[in-house]
C-alpha cells in the first residue's frame, strides 16, 4: 500500500492545466480567471442617490423642520434637467443622478409633501453627502478588479457586467466522460434478473462532475466486450479532457477495462492506505487523464473526492490551495469505532454547528456498498489508524455540502 498523499501527488502530476478560452459571462460561473481584469470605467459612473427622497442643499435644512419649494422630479435613468437653488428641493428616485446645486438627500420618510405638491416639509437636518453614492466610490478607472486565478462567483459576474465586460478570459471547463462497463449492469426500471444490479455509479459520477464545475459527458453503458470497451475509451479520450471509469481496479481483478487500459495507456494500479477506496488506477491515454475508480458505490464517491476532484480542479486552473477540500475541526457527539488496519478511514458522518464547532455523528452503515449512508452524510470524518474516536474527541472533517 502507498500513503494517501503519495497517490494524490501522482494524480496531480498527471493532470495538466487546460487551455485558456474567452467565454461569455453567462457561462463563466465557477471558472477561473486567466487574465487581470481592470476597470475601464467608474462604478458608479456618476453621483447618485441611495434612497428615494428629496435632493437638497444641506445648509437649507440645518434648522429643520423647514419647508422647501419643490423644483421638479428626477427618476433613475433620466438626465438631470433641474437645478436645486436656495430654499428648493428636487424629488428624486433611488439611482437617479444628483442634480446640480444639491449636496445631500433627505429620505422620503423624513419628509411630507404638500397636497398640491408645490412644497415639502423636511423634519430633520442632514449632513453634506447624506445618502449620496459618489462616482467611482466602488471602482475607479484602471483599478485592478480581479487577478488571474480568481474563481468566478455570481458576485464576480455582476461586477463584470457593471463594467460592461460581457466576456472574460478563463481556463476552460473540463469535459469529463463517464463510462460504465459490465453485462451485469441494468439501466432503467425493469426488474432485475439473476446476478444483475442497477447502474448507479455512472449517474453518481456525472452528478459529482457537474457539482465540481466540470462538463459531464455520459459515454453510456458498455457490455463486457473488449472491442466495444476499447472503442468507448478511445471515443472518450478523443472527445473529452478526462475520463472516469468505475470498477475493475483491484489487484486481483482481471476484466476488459483493465486489459484495454494496459494496452493503450500508461496506467498505474495503486493500493492506497485508506478505507474505503483503497484501489485506484490513474494514467493517461493519448495524453488524456484516465481515473479508474473502485466499483463499490461509496468507494467510487470517496475516490472521486480524494483524487479525481482535485485533479480536475487543477486542470481547470484553480490555485493549489483550492484543489483539495480544506479540513475543518469537529468534535465527536458519539463514539465512532473502527479496527486498526494500517489505513486512514473516511467515515460518513452528519454534522451540525453549535458552540463554535461542528458536532459529528455517524450517518449510518459504513460499508463501501451502503450508498444510502453516503447520501445522508454532510462530511467525511478522517479517522487515523487505531480503534476509533470517543465522544468529545476532536476530529478532522471534509465538508461535502
């Protein structure tokens, strides 16, 4: 067996950063910037009001309550066509340009307009600049907005749109193919025959890829036929940036996937000192990374989290500190037992946050076939070799949700 960190290093070394591409901001969420973005214009572009109310000269309301003449109305989106003179006020809507002469805004709640709309009574004084958003208060021309390596969230995309940037240079989203093999696998709701099982891993992995920000590609279910499997793998590496398979990676396994990958790829078949997900295959076929994950459903998911997800995030340009899920501290709310076996265990647990830390309980059965407990889990608890943990013990967690 090899240590977890050594297996992860082998995988990461075989995953190269993808090309850059210019994409519309509508398709950029979750991608990583490959350029420095500087502001070509000010945000906001002009002084404007943060409130509905009246634009005034602050000196005119210093002795409030006072009554001012209403000189006009300004709506958001209109050019300022009126000036605020001494003893005057202009009705103004949120986002509208501050009119010449005004140096403050009184919010509407502190005013009362006369029935004929000719005057307004202001009940309180306000300082210069009250409720005014200044031009360039958020961004000024030439200011660096985003550096390369920034993961684009909805907020980032809003900033780009506010600057008139509707395209951005990023590292490409990885297209990742997922294939299932095996005559025993059944797709669809029809009754199972003797020895048959339903194909769950492919659907799980496709969903995990989408959640990780990749573009999942369903390569379908392929029968136990060497030629068909070879064709499926070649199709995957011809059309995708990476390929996932599940099953057939144990030391004792001999199936067509393993035979084909050994013939056409440069593969490493590893036994990692972890449980679940001990067996792992990784290599390259025609330069394309291929992840051979275990066949047991929970093992497949844990292997994806520990190996495929970090490798794919590296490929999509994420900074090194974002390849792996960061460990967080928790405390056991109940005992979690295991057997000493020379491996690190990743237990499926549920967590809740109280008193400044995560409290941790088992999510259910810990067998590598018990997918329902994995579905119920919020996190993986990292259990070092030994007998397990007792109530009150500290534990390291990988939060999944």
